C-alpha cells in the first residue's frame, strides 16, 4: 500500500509539472505570436478622420489606435470617400469594423452591430454667414430684382410725362428751363429737369407761370414718390430676406438643403419636407453651400462646428441648437465577435481617463 501511494504521488507530480509546462509554453507562444491584423474602414470627415502629411489622424483614428493597442491587434485602414460603399464593405464583411462615427438608428441596428456609444450628438444646421460679408452678387441680385425693375419703369413714366408738359408750356419762355424750342434736344433738357425734380434736386423753375405751378405740384409729388418707393423696396427686400433665412429646424421645410448621401440627416430632411440635395463627400456639400446651390447644410453637429471654426471661419456659421440627438458608435458586421472585446477596451479607456483626454484634445473640455 505504501509503495502504491508513493507511485501515485509521483504520477500526480509529473502530471502537474507537464500541465504547468504546457500552459507556460502556450502563454509564451501567444505572447510571441504576431498581432492579428484587422481591416478597418474609415470615411474622411473632420475632426473624426483626417489625413495630414500622408497619415490618418483625428478623434476616431486616435481612439481606435488606443483600443487596438489594448487588444494587441494591428490595423489596416481602408479609406472610402463614399458612405454607401463603406456600408457595402461592412455588409459584405470586407472590413472587420468601421471606425468612423456612425449614428445608431433603428434601421442600422437591425442590420449591423455597434459598440458602446463614443458620444451623443445631434444634427446641426450650417448656413452662409451673409451678415459678415456682402458679396457683389448680393448687390447685383437686389438691382436686378423684379421689384427694382417695376419701380424704375414707374419712375421713367413719371419723368416722361411731366417732361413733355414742361417742354410744351415753357419752351418759349425767356427764363425757360428748356434751352431749345425744338423737340430735340429740348425734350432732353425737360427730362433732366423732371428727373432732378423727382429727387428734389432741381436747380431752377420754369419761366411760364402755369409751368411754375405745375412744377411746384410735381416737386411735391416727387417727394411723396421717393418716400413711397423707398419704403416699398425696403419692405419687399426685408420680406425676401426673412423668407430666405434659416434659424432652426422649423425653417427647413421647403428649403434647398444639402447633406451627405446615406447619412442619418437624409431621412430626417425627407420626413420634414425639405428639398434634399445629397453629396458624396462633406467637401462637396460645403462647396454647394458657398456656391449658393443650397440654402443650408444639415449634418452631424460636431462635424459642422469643427468646419465653421476652421476652414469655414468667416464664411459660414452654425445656427440653432442640435436636434434629433442619437448615440454615435463604431459599427461591425452582424454577430461580430470583435464587438465585445472593443466594448471592454472602450470601457477601460473611459475608466482610466484616456478617453476624456482624447475628447478634450479634439473637442475641448465641457
């Protein structure tokens, strides 16, 4: 019995050593194995994903690099300039995840998996800062407006009629404002006098007494006409400016509004009866706004705020508050095993303060 127990102890000891050695070898081999390379899809949109000096940077890039380090994985970035193409890559599992920010909508949630939210954000509205700069085009539009043409036509009639009356009554007077009895060039002198009287800048009065009486009436009428014309033109232009202004979501219905194709803003704008213009990239969207092809731009508020304070400074401004707020996250193919690992790493970055430092770097402290 004693010998049997001794042999059993030796056998168990050998087994324990073998198991320990096997575990050590496995751990060592895992530690020395090359990191897994993941295919990471990104869509360039500042300040989340940008290219500087041939390298990718931005909030989403730095956040994912921190997560990849914790997961011991390498990243091969696939930069796609079309949201629809990036969605197709994710659907076909040509990429393991999309690191660019994606709004979590009910429709997307049915088709893809999402990480924990990296932030909450809403849509914003970007308009031209016309108050800060009046372009020659703005002045040209005022001068060529239908209202201006109508009133210039009325003014022309109001010059021609009294000019003929003054020429007829005063052409033979010694003190006449008409320097010729002949129709030409006498009528031109009379038209010049009538135009001057219309704006109360007349330099003389007719010599014939009935013409003088008519001149007094006409000069008074000119004052009334100019005052009425100024008030009418100002009122019309003010109404046009009010109708064209966009100060918040309530002003979007019926307006020409640009956004990025296949973004969450498209569904919102269509549901609220805006005239939607979809663009492939944010740069195309911004150019359409500056070229006056759209009245406003609607997109993720953090993106618009960054553009307004950097490339668009002095040209555009964000109006109103954020609306239609939704969580933003990284996206994965359905049933991805990677999602839980990313969530764990993201939680760890929040706990140790790394996430907040990164957020403050790109968006400023609250």
